[in-house]
């Protein structure tokens, strides 16, 4: 692998590719001037875009492929027939050591299936997980949650591994000295929940050298309250909860808009309401910025031997640049090396399987 | 049972009992002038409160008991030693036919355990569920979600029963002609999810005479989007999702407050910001009202032979009056009779058990 920071990009993934991919990389260079990129996709489309950004051509290598994975492709089909797709080639660049990490805004299921297949799980990790970070009620404090859908069913041991992965992310990327790790459950008392979550609590209670402090069960309203730094759950619950949180934020945004428009503009008259809107605007902009999903864009596939970051498919260049930022940070701090050290400390670094091989998962 | 509408009240349940219980009943009389109440609890405390509300004494019978269930009591302990508690006696009044429904703001686990024990499940219902209704993005349109924590693990058949209960609630109480019933999952494609949710989808696909239309899998962001009227899920996911939604709403409220205060008051100066606040106030009040949890207060324990409504423990008189309203509506439309008819139509009206007896649940 080249020294420094090499980021592999799926040039054709996402609703607004390749524009936002190229522009996002150009934006990300402001914060990571040392970054080099390898971008995969249609050279007719991507080539002219690269030329638009001064200096980008010198640090971005374009590799042509006409194939792409669409958002409708099933993971298994993408895995079988997408060997020359921009997504697969971008992942391969991490697998063969050319790049430190890959970023794609494409089909999540396909990306996960391909990343698992190409990159394989880290020793000691039986199931990789998807993680993201979100804002909390406390200014400047985020929360990491995993799994968000890679594993709809989990064993207690899977959840222990997720706690480790999330703890390392919180400590190394979010700079929390001793991350508070909580297990998502229907109550905080020990007797609550099903057997899996109780079993995971036992493992976490007994775990030594956890990258953080296990604080016990947390509930749904703890996720954004700032009382916990890492929220561990199975992929079924995590996926639904994440989407419910996003949906609620959208609901309130849309209600606020409806309400403001109907009360200010209609009831008070446009002219009278303008000073109010003008005065309220900075507050709304600041609030919107603090909740802006673009600034929380970039979900990590954790637990694989290579780093893979999934951007929201509908994001813009700012959001994509943020996903590149997550990839860059995880590469620069050598996330996987840190995870391996933690697993070694915990004495689970070489125990490879209590679950079926990863490939068996990709059946649909 | 007396004719009309008799509501049994746990006078001592909740953080602000008995005040909000008595005041809530007084408020509820405006909408339900025919309602009569039986209230259980400390007569020294409740008696004087009743006298404060003109006309209430004539329709509210006070039955003294010094015992109460606290928020710390474990369900099993409450069930064993709380036979003379205000909560238990209030439930007994429904069990012995004196009242049409019971409302309590007390300990949820104890209320559920006692209600199951005293009232028993309806024929055809293997597991009762907790349901609530919430606002959606569409003005005037709510959504019913269940189960919210009565059953941390569910069989496909349980989920089918929840769909029936929720469908009847949506149709009869929320007046949706043909409720759209969705199964909460990690994606909308048929292959998604674990075996339980796939099994439930098969049962729902095959179900005839469902009180509504099964529309397939829905995701977390569909809950509040207005695309579905009834969201069916297991109690583990439902409980966590509900609390996450509440937590997100609180987060945004608190961020909005922080942001507005810091930008208006600090940056612009108090005097300059006052007109802005004055102009924005009606909008904020209207928005707050539309999201006000008090107007969505009153979770139903569905699937029992008697009607039991749980109010938020921390609510005020307006919230408690709303919970009484849910109890009143369900009584007046004879909710359980409607459910029994639906189960009969679906051919599952007399099949009593595929799960262990209810009493086995109450082990903790």
C-alpha cells in the first residue's frame, strides 16, 4: 500500500453519482490535503468532472469500468454478476492493499455482501456490523449505535463484539476517554428483556479490558439523551430505531414548516411576519445545521479486515465529503489495528467462529 | 353492570396522584357528561379533592383503601401482596362487572400483570398487547402501534392477533374506514427480516376478513409518515422504538430551545429579539400542541376481557383526562365485542392457546 492516505471511491454509487462523489472528494481535500483517491466508474462521465476541480486530477486516479450496481440489484445478484462493477472494484482496491478504505453511496445490501466477501471478518469478530453516529442533547457530544441492519438476529457474543467495535470508534474517532457502553433493552432492570440481551449483559459484565465502561441496559429514549456513548443492539432493532429517529426528525421538521407557514404567513399577513422570520432565521439555520444529516453521514461497516464506509444514497457533496472524512479518520488512526489490540486484550482475538461462515448469509 | 359509562380509577397511581386523577375526571366530564366514576385510594387525600370540583361528588364514588402500588414495586410482588391496593381494586371493579373500564397512571408492569391475572385474555387472543396512537406527518391522521412491551418475544400468530386488535382500534376509535396494517421490518422486500416477521407476513397475507388491509412490511421511518394506520411489531422493538421517538422529539425540542435562546437572546440582545419571539410564539404553541404528548396519552392493554388504559405516570390533569377519553371511547363502541366479532370472522375466535398460560409470564 502507498504511504499516507489512499481512499477508494465507488464513482457510480448513489442517486446523484458521479457528481457528488467527485465534488465530495474535492471538498474533503480541504481537511485531508494528504489524501489520494482512486475512483472507479464511467470515464466519459467522471473524467470531465475531475477536470472541473483545480488540483484534483493530480491526486485522483480514474479507472474505467462500464458496470455498476443499481439500487434495485439484490445483494446475491450483485455479488455474482457485479465483479466488474465500480462498487466491487473499489472494494477490491482495499482488499488488494492499494487503498486504505473505500467509500460508496450505492446499494447498502450489495456493498455489505461484497465487502464481507472480499474483505472477510477480522480475527475474533464473528459478525461484522454497521455503525453510525448521531447527535445527542448535549452540545458537541455524539453517540455511536450498532448494529444497524447487518445482522437481523444476533447472539450474545455478537453483541459483545459490537460493544468492542463501538467502544474503539467512540474512543479513537469521537475522542471519548472512557466510552459509556449501553445495551439497548426495554427497561434498565436486570430481569428485563429476552434471553439474547440478558446473555449479552452477562458477557459484558464479565468482560475485562473492554474499550470503555459497560453501564448496563439503556432504553430507547437514552439514545439521544447524552447518557451513553455507545448503544449496542441487534440489527433488526437498530435498523428500525435509526429509521424511526430519522422519521421523527423529518416529521417535526415538516410540522414546524407547516405550522410556521400557516400561522405567520396566513394569520398575520406576509408583511407583518417578515421581521419575525428574519429574526428567527439564524436560530432555525443553526438548529438545522446541528441536526443536518449530512454532518452525520458515513456509516461504517465494522469488523472487516478492510475499512468500508457507506454514504447515504441521496446525500450531496457535503454529505459525501463527510463520509470520506469518516473513512479518513478511521484509516489515519488505524481503526482495525486498534480493534485487534482490544480483542487481544479481551482474550477473544483468535476465536473465529460461533456463527456460520459469512458467505452463507448472502442467500437472498 | 350499570347502564351507561362507568369508569374505574386508580386514585393513587402516578407521580402526581391523586390530584391529576380527580381533576382529569372532572375535565373528562365535559366531553362525557354521562360518565360515572369509582375511584379507589386514600379517602383522606381524595375526598377533599372531589369536593373541590362542583358536581363531581354526585358522579364519583370513593372507595377507601390505604394500600397502593409504588413505581418501584416488581410486578410479581405487586400481584402477590397488592390485593388491596388502589390499582388492584380498580381492576377488580372491571373484572366483577361494576365498571366498563379502568384507568391508571401507576406502575406499568404491575398494572399489566394484575390486569392479565384478573381480566384474562379474550378467546382467540394468546397474548394481550399494549397499544398507543401517535401523530403523523398528515394533519389529523394518527397511527396505532402495538405491541409496546407486553411481550418481548412474539410468535407469528401473536403478531396476527395484534394486527386484528390494532385494526379494530383504528377503524372504530380513529374512524379509518379501511385501516392500512403494516408489519415493522428492516426493509419492505419479502426476503427481509427474521423468521418471526416472515411467518407473520405469511399469516397476514393469507388472512381473510382482517379489520383493514395488510399492506406488507413497513420500516421505521414509515411509522410517522402517514403511509400506514396500524404498525404491528413485537414488544421488544415496539417499546424501544416508541421511546426512541419520544426521545428524539425531546431532543429536538431541547435543541430548539437552546438554539433560540442562544441566537435570539444572546446574539441579538433581549430587546431586539422580543418582537421575533412574540411573532414566533403562536407558531411554536401550535406546533407544541400538535406534538403534545398529553393529547396522545392513554395506552390500551388490548386483548383482555376487560378494558384497561395506562396513562403516562408523569402526566397532568389534561393528559389524564385524555386517557379517560380513550377508555370512554373504547367502552362506548364496545371494543371487545368488535374484536370478538372480527376474531370470529377470521376463524380464530375460539382457539385459545399456542403460548404458555398468561400467569407464567409473571415470574420476575
